[in-house]
């Protein structure tokens, strides 16, 4: 019996970059195959070819024994191929039911009622309860991702690619989601290509794994015949040890940053926190606990926010993101593609966006050379790949885009750094590089505050961890008290931390 999906000798190049070079593997019906690899390994290009938005330079895609002759999104949908991207492709102004049927052909409309009911039922089995009439704008990021995943399996899809499907979910949410995905695959005999940088998820849900490295198939194995360690080693081509901070905060370091009575309209209770010079303060909590809103309130990114900010003992007037920037506060948002970068312009221009007149040559005339030179210097210690700041930001992988956002602030000399999900969608090697950047920023005497849903990340980075629940701080932990058991218990209200 032939495989449901066969990829044979797939190659694809872009100007100056060979993204794929002879990728070959197959996936059977009822199989979940993980596509693993560092950012820039070729995963997104491969999904683009499968989804029909890109045509290969060489090689073939065969689905159900039929070789694809046309590459277009319409052809892919006709083949039963659905790509569920990392960023949920939903329309907030429409209801859940309307989003399920969005873009469907007239011939598929007869199946609409059953498809909507099926999506709602699948979401419920994943632990997310909603209705067909609920506006998507009212859903949390985790619920939107669950909707995207459940919708992918509707209307008779045969091959589904799930690209980082659980990035906005805590572990217990992700477990229920992946359990339902596993059940659907077995019940309906579909094939799933699973892309995730969370190795426990990969080991839990996958039947097989294909590792891409430098655009080539570097490794192929049944999941039962390999291990997390081997997969990571094949991804990066080297041993990758666990991360630990080289520069923890010094005893007696002075308080550098204070935020008092900070409020956000979604969570109106006033919050106060401080961070010492050289300290990394982690903020943990369940999705919806108010962590992101706290950071956005500090920099006044949303209307209706308030609070008092002090840096190095001096009160600073912060009334909007511009004055926050002038006060020396850097904000690296969770949604880097929409809020941190302009993807259609070069990397050097993105890095220069926090400038006022620093790059002017004469009067209002901007010096492109100064921008390029500054951007090159700022990214030299970041292992930016490709190391070409003249490329547009969209041409960089997720991890390297995050480095560009960080570089946008480091050249300016901010003293307080607020990171919201700093390694969302970043591969294991890229994560370590970003952790080192955060450690370096702290070692230079800056105050760093990190919001993350990844508990191992919070534990390895933080000198102190604050836990949030329902818009309030419910726990504060240091030293040996920073562990998964105490943080999860505090976040879920099982046990209160020290406050």
C-alpha cells in the first residue's frame, strides 16, 4: 500500500539561499510525522510547497498515489491539504462558525452545519468550550489556536500540517489538544505533519520524525526508536547542553526599576513590582492571568492604562510607548511579526526604528550607511543568520527575527527590558542564543522582566519568579523554591506562594 504523502527530491532556492536540497520522505494515513529542525532549516519552505504557495525547483509531491502537476493553494485544498500556521488565521470580527466556513467553496457549504458542530465538539474535547455564535475576538490566544487546529480537520481534509500549534498554551492545555489530535488521526485515517520545538510534545504525539538541517533530510526515524537527545543532536549537528545563567544577580544589588499601582482595563487591580540592577524577574501564570497586560500597561501600549514608573530612583513620566522608550524601557512583544517588526523592510531599517535623529546625515536626510553600519555592529554578537542586515525582516527565521527586535533596543542603550514570550516559535539552538542575550543584558546591569508560558525557561532564566492569577500576584519565589511544582501549584491556586 502506497503512502498517503510522498515527497521526492524536493529542492527550492531563493536569491542567495538554498532552502531545500533533495528532501525525500513519506507519510502514511493515520501517521503523525514531526518535521524538526532549527529555524532556517527549511521547514516553512517545505510547508509552503505542500500548501501550494511555492513550487519546487526540482522534485515531486505525490498525494494518494497521484503526482501533483500544479502548485497553487487551490490545488492543495482540492488535494485535501490544509496548513494550520503558527499565527491563527482567523477573523476576530466574525463568529466561530463563520470562521470555520470562511473561504469554503459553494459545493462545500452543504457540509457546513456538520463541520461547525464537529469543530465545536473537537474544541470541547480539547478542553475549550465555545459556541458557533461566539465572536472570535472574545477568544483567548489559546482558544484561537484550538479553533485553528480543529478547523483544519473539517471538510474532509486528508493531510494537515500543524505548525507550532500549541505556542499560546500551557502544558496541561497542550496535552488535551494533542490527545484529541491523536484520536482524530486514528479515527479518520488522515496524515499529520507536526512542527514543534517542544520536544516533550514531539515524543508524546508523534509516530515518526524527520529532521531537516541546512535544507536536507538529516535524519528519519520511528519515534519509538529515537530519543529527545538524538533528535536535538541531529537538528543542531552538535551536542547542546542545558542552559544555566553565567551571571546571576549580585547580592545587595540596588533596585533599578519600580512600577507602582500599574493598571490595565482588562485587569483593573493595581499591581506593583520592582527589579534590581542585573536581575532577571520571571513572571509565570496560566494563559489569561494578566501577564501580557501587565507589560503592556507598563509601557502604556493600550488605552486606559496607568501607574507610576521609577528608574534609578527617579520618577519618569510614562504616558505612551514613545515616552516609555525615552525613559529607557525596551518592550519585546509576544507577537514580534505584527508588533515588533515591519517585515517588508530591511533588517537595518527595523533596527533603526527606535531612533530619533541619530541616523541623520544632513538635516532630515537619513544616512543609510549609518543605519547599516550600526545594525551590523549590533547583530555581530547575536549569531544572526544570515548575517546580512540588508535582507528584509521577513526573510529571517523566527529566532533570527527575535534577535532583530532585541537589537532594535540594545543599540539605544535601554536600562529596562520587558520580554513577552521571548522564544515563542524558536528552535532549541536559537533559544539558547536568546537566553545568553538575556543573561548578557542582565550582566551589564540592566533590569530584565520575562513573561513566559514555558516553565523550564522561567526556571533557568530567573533570579526571582512572580506568579500571577486572575490579574494579581499570588506568589513570589527565589532560589530552590523556583521549581515546576511550586510555580504550577501557585498558578492554579493549589497552594499560595510567599507574597
